[in-house]
C-alpha cells in the first residue's frame, strides 16, 4: 500500500501522522488510532442531519430512554425535535421554545428528568445534561434521534450517548456517539442496534468540551 | 462546518438521488449537504447547471418561490431560516 493511502487511513481513523514518509511510523500511527479511538462528539446541523437507529427499539413500561445532550449558550434555535418513534410522534421529546422541553401528548413518556430531577427545561449552557424519559405503557418506541419522524424538524444539539433501560434499570441498549473513527455509523456497546448519521459529511466532529 | 446546495427536485431525481438519497425536500427543491472540502469540486462538476451563492434567506426564498433553476450554494444559518419559513413554528410541533 502506498504511504499516502496509509496516511489517509490514519487520519480517517482519527489518528495523527507523525512521518508521512516512514511506513513503520505510519503503521504505528494507525495502530495507535485504532487502539485508542479519538473521542469526539458530532454536532447535528439542525437542518438536514439526524441519527437513524438500525431498528426501532420498543421500550418497556417502567423503562427509560436516556440521552446525554448539550446545547450551546449561543444557540438561538427553538422548535426542535430530540427523539421520536419512526411513524408518529407518540413517543417524542421536543422543544416548544428555547429550553422548553415537552413530551408527546400520548403520555408514553410520562416524565422527563434532567440530571435526575423532573424538569420541563433543558438549559442551553454549553454543558452536557442527562435527559431521562420515563416510559409508561407498552407502546413506546424510539427510532430517530435529533429529528421528527417525518424530518420536518431537527435538532442542533450535540448528543453524546444514547441508552435504553428496562424497568429494573438495566441498560438494554447503549450507543456512544463519540467514536470518530467509526464515521457515520456508531456501533452499539450494549444490544445490537446501531446509529447512523443521515447526511453525514465528516465535518461534524469536534472535541469534547 | 458543511456546505449546502438547494437544487431543483427534477435534477436530484435525474442525477443525484443515489449519491444523496436522504436529501430533504423543501417545496420543489432538495437540500444536499457535503463536506466543505468537496464544495469546490461539486461546483466545478455541476457548473453548467448555473450556480449562485446566496447568504440572505430572503433571497433564497424568492429564488425558490419563483422556481428558478440554478443551484443555490449556502451555509447552514440561512438554510435553517428557509426551512423554518416553509415549515412555520405553528405547524406540526406535536
């Protein structure tokens, strides 16, 4: 393989090229990148991008959907969708105005906790907050993060990770959305459902704040 | 940052549906999103379509409402305004 191609692989894997003319150094760079993946977060553009789960997840009654989500203090966006099911907004979390969080009217999400406390706002404060959606009934599902089911609304926040818990609190699905080397499709660490960023370009990544 | 292009729906169907299968639909246009580094190549490849770079969302909306054919190259801020205009806040919130 040519050195320039190897250098491209190193960069695509989130690594740093130490010497582009030294094949052994390039291989070492590549190994370092693969063994210690670069942890970054992907900023959704609030217009075209969202995370599509590889299959819709049914969330059991008493379980929860959790996101680590950050909005910049400079963000002026208002009407945005954080998550929905695939065919309707029965299971949904969205903003009705800046910082004002609401769940879909179906009641499938019976309560929203921000950092463990029941809340109706998410501060736009450059800090990640854990949002926990408490599920009631057996009809809740989630398939899309960062957009409405028909894609007329998006999110311009940064989602660092996604989890689903059962009614005992056990994590049954988890997808860290922080592995730059994996690119558009971020792989599950618990369960078999992955997340793919639609309309991904590779320009979305930024260091953790 | 990424760069965006608003192009006529029929051109997307004819030429770019496979490369940009999830391009959002706004009126009779599709929105393409691509890396900044690709912008120059894309503009070169499709220059015969006519390309305008607009930063004012008002100009972009006028362009779309009179159904002009040249591609519009734009950044995300005016794009959000355009999408908001065609999907106003009172519509489909819940």
